[in-house]
C-alpha cells in the first residue's frame, strides 16, 4: 500500500478548478496555479515537509491573493512563507494530516488547487549521515542514507524539492543504502537534504543540513593542548589532537616533531584517522614543537603546531606505612623530587590540620612529623600537603596501632545427632584485623570436604565473627574444635578458645512393647527393646503420666516393666520413652486386666402353686468385662440378661 502511495505521490496531476467572476471585466488571462511539490505526500512524524505552489497569469497574483486552508483536519497549519506560495512544516505530527487547499483570487477569477498530507506515527527507521555538515565550495560532497531494509526504494530532496535534472547530482543505491553525490557543490546547494525510503511494507525519511563555505574561506585547523608543560610520572600518557570541524572530509596524513615526520612506534601511536597522536611514558626527550598535517576536501594542505615541554616528574617520598604498639613514638619523614620549588605546607589527619604540641612535633620545614606516646586512637592516615609549581599535591602515610588479638566470645560445646548439622561461632577483635583459623584436635580444619564451610561476618567496626559449619556430621567429626586468632607477624601471641563436639546416634526402639490381656492376679512383663549412644534414660508412662514404681510394679534392666501381680486398676496404656542428649523416642502398648465373674446372689429353691408367677433372682456383682447372665431350665437355654433380675 505504501509503495503505491509513494508512486502516486509523484505522478498524480494537480486537482484544480476555476470560479469565474461574471461581474469583472475582461483581462488578458486567468490566474495559473499548480503545485510544485507532490500533491499527495506520506511523511513520518517529526519530518520536514514542504507544500509549494507555482502561480502565473495576468494580472500576476500578489501574496494578498493567496489563501491556504486545511480541509478535514485539525486546522493546525504553519504560517505561509512571506510570498504565501509555501507551507513549511518543521516537524509534522498526526494533527497535520489532511487536505490543504489553496485559493488564488484575481480580478478575473478564483483558482483552487488541493494537496493531501498523511503523517504516520510508525515509519521505517531511516538514517542520513552526516546529520549536519559544513563543506567547502567546489568540493565533492557525499551524503549517505540507510533504511536498514533490503530492497528499499529511495528518493532525495533538497528543501522539499526532488533532486532531478541536474547532472551534478548522482546517486548510488544498493539494497539497503543510497549515497547522494554532489560534484561539485555550489553555494546554492546548501539547505536541508531529505532522504525518503520505502518498500512493500513501510516507509520513512530522514533529513540532514548542509552548509556551503565560500571557496575563499579556508577552514581553521584546531590543535590541542596548546603549548603545554607537563611533568614526568610513571605511565603518564600525553595525547595531542587536531580537528577541522568546518571540513569533515579533511584527511589527516601525519604528525611532525621539530620538523621531522613521526613514525609510529611502541611509545608513539596514531589514531585510525591520524588526527590524534599519543605519546606513552612521556620523557624529557619528548619536549619540542608538534605539527599536524592535513589535506582539506578541496585538496589544500593545512598545518598547525603546538609546543610540549616535559619536565622531570614531581614526586613526594615519605616513610613507608608503619605498624607500632601502644606507648611508642612514630616518625614520618618526607622529601620531594623533580621540582626544586616545592614547599611543604602542612600535615593533616582527616579534616584536622595538625599543630605542634604534646602529641605532635612538626619540623620547621614541615617535612617531618613525630607522633608521641602512641594510643589506639592515633592509628589512621596522615597527609602531608605540598605546594609545587603546578599546584598543590599531597601524599598519605598510614600508621597502624597494633592491638593484640582477643577472643570476645568463645565457641560453645556441642552435642549433635549423627546426620545433623553442627555450628561453632567465635567472636574476635584486634588491630589490624587478626588472622583467624579453626583447628580440630590441634590441626587445621580441612575445607576440602564440601561439608565444611567457614564464614566471617562483621559484628561491629572492630569485632568479627567466624562461623564454622559442618554439614551432615558423622562420628568421625567428633573432637576438640579451637578458634585461634593472632596478629599479623606475631604468631607467638595466639588467642585460642576450644570447644568439644560430641556426635552420638539418636535412640531407636527396635522392639516396641506389645499389647497384653490377662486375668487379674496374674503376673506379666511388658518389654521395650532399644538401641542408642551414651546415657540413655528409660521412662515409663501410664496413660501419659509418669508411672510410679513399687514392690508390685518394677522397672527392670533394658526397659522391662514387670508386674508381680496385676489388678483391675492396672488396665490402660503404657508408654516406653527412651531419651539421650540428642533425641527422644517412644512407643505405646495397652494392658487389659480381666476379672472373672462371681455370682453374689444365687436363685433359691421355691415351692409354688401351679399357674402362679415365679421370680428367681441371680446377680453377678463381680467381673470385668461386665458379666452376662444366662438362664437354663433342665439344661436348656431360657434367656440372657445383662442386668440384675
């Protein structure tokens, strides 16, 4: 659809019609009106669009005879040009879409022409390079346009007008790029160049501005830095650069030092376009006059020069960082090299400027400071400030006050079950932060086993905590674990804290008690078999409560519960509970004590008259479970009763 629109854009004739004025007299000709830009345009949001008309006739229309209006749109239009023959949209948006109508009215008649503008929000991504450039008159200029889409169609415009008919304009188009060449460029060629691209699915455009510089004006060559003085320092790098912003097509050819061309080497290298020269490890011998040489697009060779002065490096050398103990005196002495004009200015610690006194003694030239009667709070960074010929420099020295390693919190003894995790922790302090290691049975704990890890955590600024983690412990892990902290360079002052790890198997009931049912008065034994490590305790519970033992009920070895005689009250649940230092297990069985039935009221012999009623009574007041009474007459079943009769 888009390709069709763009085709129509340039081959559809102008729509126009005439409204004659019957009241006007005869003149030579009617006004002539036609669009010099396409009457149907599809543009992308933000692009540059021009609608222009050509006019003619007798009398010739004046600007007051021309009127623009928008049909079927928002009515938002830019102001017409001074002669009112053009509408120029600097950055179109969707509200600018619509039909634009031009009325040209003279004494003879009114002529009307229409053009249509469609602004699309989403368009093909088109890039024009360069976006803005200044070119010397008479040179060859190339502008590249890329649509990023294969098999794209391209069209070039300048100031809204298609570039046709001038042999100086040529294009070289590939599948995704079009290059416009202007050979040679003239002053009249400056303006806004627009590239329009489309394929079978989408379209887009991009613009770039070209400014033409008169041939008599040679663009300046800028060089930086200008006449610089530097000081040698380790790995210092100096970079010189040239730039000709008014002639982007200029080609840099080489650099010279004191008139001699510089050949690239390990210490001197060119950038890819040779506009930059980098000198590595700058030395005094690199001092001299450096000149960049370039050829303009017009073929003119131009140069510019700068001086580079390299002086010996300015360095501040002070006493190395020191470790000291409380009560000592520390001295820091400094000297300078490379600049005889350097002057020591002051000593600082943090934001505080240090002064002579009981704590500090500073030499008259400020090159040396003594810190007396060292205290823990005197540790830190001391800064000397030095004035040099190139500004203020400084150097820092560190004093560390040694505070003996100390165990702040010892690890606790642990008893854990086989297969569980064990954690030891130990807090320690000291300055500088002490080294800390874990020992097992006086040997370093191996971390090669993936089960063992050590993690160090910050407790406070001065206190650390080391955590030893042993996953899925085995009995082989049992032993004495020691946290050991000591100061750097002083392994004779080792602070240790030991703790024992016991690894035991949890108890296990391998023969749980069995349910028992027996007659009251008989003896019985309820057995509970178990295994486990170290100090196993056995407890029996009766209906969930501790079972009191007596001469009739006794707890025997290996978890046996013996009843020398049983009573009806012994009926219930009995729980065997096995405990050691790491776990508790239990198992439950029931004891059911049965009581034989006993007839407490027996039926009595009776003599009765035939036909009368007889009541025979039998009562079983003793028995568990509750007795069931059966009646028989001469050996035959009469009935069964569970209640008294």
